[in-house]
C-alpha cells in the first residue's frame, strides 16, 4: 500500500525537510546574497540592523530547545511521531505568519524562536520515522537518508533567492509561498500511515543497527571441516562493539549478511517510560558520531561568513554574484550525499568515514593553496569541497541508527541536531576570527587539520572488537591444529 511504503515515508520527510529549510532560509540573512529579507523587515520597523544577528541566535536557541523537547517527550511517553510532526508543522506555520505581520522586535524574535523550535520536530521525528520504516532494511537506510539530506541542500539553495524576489512584490508574498508549501507538507503527512515499532528485547544492547564494515568472509576451510564465525548470544554488543565469536560447523553456502535481527520481548510502550538521556552515555560509538557531526557542522557553517569577503577580495563580486557562486558549493554537496549514503550501505560506517573525511581534508587543503585567480578554478575547488562534505555529512544520519539500540534512536537524533546547532553557532565565530587574524589560507589549513584528525579518529571505530575477533579466530584455529597433530 502506497501510504505505508518506505518510499512514501521518505517522500513525506523529504518534503518536510525541504519545506522547513526553505521556509527558514527565506528569512535567514546568510550566504551574503542581497535576496535576504530580514534586514529589509528591520528597516521597515525602524530597528537597528545589528538585531539581524540576534534573530539568528534566537533561531539557534529555538533549535536546541526543540531538539530536546521532541526527542525526550516522544521517547519518554511513546507519542505518535506523525502527529507530533503535524503539530510542529502547525507551529511552524504560526511562526511564519507571526514573522510576516510582526511589527516589533519581540514579535520577530519570538517568531524566529518558534521557527527554530518547530523545525526540529520535522528533523528529529522525521528521520526517526524513516528509521522505523527501515528497521528491517538497514542496508538501504543510507540511500534513504541521502535523499532526505538532498532536500535540505535544495531548500538552502532555493529559499533565499525565492524570498528575496517575492519580497520585491510585497512583504507578504514570500510568506504566502511558505504557507502554501506548509499546506502541501500537511496534506502529504496526513496520508502517511506510521508503522508501529515492533517489540524490543529486554537487553538494551542486544540489537544491532549496522555492522562496522561491509560483509567479510566468515567461513574457512580446515581439513575436511568448514568453520564459520557466528556472533554469540551472550552480552551481544557491549557498548555496540562487535560480539565475541564462537566456531561451529557450517556448510560453505551459509550466508552471512549484516542485517537487523528481528527480536522478541517487551513492547516499546511498556519500556518507553524507562528511557533516560544518561543511558546514551554508555554508547561510545554514538559520541564518536556526534564528534564527527560537530566537526562537519563547524567546517560547513564556517565557510559562510568568510567566502563573500574572499570572493570580493579576488574578483570584487557583489552580494548577488556571491550567491550564485555559492550554488557551485551546494549542488555538488547534494550529489556527494547520494554517494556517501550508498557507500554507507555497501561499505559500512568506518570505511565510509575514512574515505569521506580523507577527501574533505584534501579538498580543504586545496582551497588553502593560493591558485589561479580564475572564477572557474574557484568554483571547481568549491565544488570539490561541497562534494566531499556531502559524502561525510549524509552518513551521519544512518550512523546514528547504527550507534544505538532502536528504542534510543529518537533521543540520539535529538542530540545530533543539538550538536549541529552548536556548530552553527560556533563555526562562523571560529572561521571569522581565523580569517580576520590569519587569512583565508590558514582558515582552511586549520579546517583541513581538523578533518584529518577526525579521519584518524574514525579509523578507530570498532577497532577493539575487530582485533578481538581476529585474535579469537587465530587462537581457536591454532588450538585445533595443535590438537590434530600426531603425538610422538
């Protein structure tokens, strides 16, 4: 049935994310385009232009509160995610209307706070719903998340110019467009039939989201016996590391695929009230993914305030032309995201992050090198960075699912959006300071070093468990060889 299919769930969340990003970016004075409308609104109500930054900060604060609220409330009380998203879209509609008619700084500030608060209902719960639909199909979750993140990038590209051009018609015009998009979002969302999460096991750590790497050979020929490596049913995935191994005879054709296991146990509803944020502390891989998420947020958002000054220094560009050059960064980010999601599905978490962060480091170092003062060269280097960032950013979403048992996914996604919001606040400040004191070259050298360190850090994901499996295999095989040797 269409409205219960995975594809329709991805479509609904895609529309929601693209609508949310477009609605927010229409009024957000970033990317240095002259399309943005917040300065014009402040001028209309005779407010100082310095309040532009305050409105941005208020939006970020709303994101933090929204992530916390939606993540904790839905996980704690097992509320239906679909209807919570519906309420967040309604709140986003109200915030947009208030921003359209507000005539005071308080009204505009509250509208921006409500926008940030409500938008995270779409993000946190939307991705959690997709994770529910793909719970037994984790091998395709990365590709699904890539489609959703593509909507985020397109919303960033389309929102500011659309809002600026419509604002030339009237102040209400861009908000009428936002209202129409939100109405479409509500219609598609109302037809979605949400899946009811199946039962969770008693052991919080016994559910595996995604193996560290892709399939590896799990059988070996020893004499006339075929040996296979199987996970034990003991403490299964202590802190989500790979399980210890045991050997038992298998046929050579026995398949081994890194898929989610169907489990039986208490229902999610009965366990929901026992979920606590502090429970997430024990999942070390989650904090690794959140660290990588913070680095990517700082790097991606750090280029926004300094790129206009760099382009003005090189080419004397005006604000509108800078906005067009920005597209050369964002569109490759979409395509890189598709590659990153596909790689996560096929190669696993560690290999994907190793490759993507390596490419990020290379592209950032290339940007740091003074090259030809030619626009095509600048756009090419920006496109390379956008592509590599997309390869690294998109796998963060399925990696969250792989890092925690499924019943913690919503709370983990709320932490992910909080960390990204902190990067939005910190990244531009760090980048602006480095650019002002040291210049463009050192900004990207430092960012490149950060990505290099992240690449090395990601190489350690699952290393302890992997080495334990190899050691166990070697020791067991050696013992069997010794036992079969003739005694003299």
